[in-house]
C-alpha cells in the first residue's frame, strides 16, 4: 500500500466518522428541541455543541505596546510585590 493510498483511506475514515457525529448531533437536536427556548434553531444548538474537528474561531490578539504594558503595571503596582 502506497502512502497516498493510506492517506486516502484515513481521510475516508475521518469523513465517515464526521458524518456519523453530525447525524448524532442532528438527532439530539430533534430530541431536545421541544425543551429549548422558542426561536432557538439548529445553528445556535450547533454552536453550543462543537466537535474537535470543527474550526474554532478564536480571535487573535495584538501584542501590547510598551506604553500599554507600563500603564498596566502602574495600575497594578499596589498588588505586585516589590523586587528585593
């Protein structure tokens, strides 16, 4: 078996598992939908129940400037232990 064949088999297996998990999520939504808030649709339910293979939308934070760091240190000076 060539590496390309092995990779294709692994990808097919992962796609099959993803489809099974999505079906399980849809079935769960159908079962719990009578107990959910009015107007709460599948997209809201889907956002609450994320799988590890789904993309996480984590915002990227910009690095702080030296002035911002100094301002934070000044505001928290009373909480920081003095250097010995």
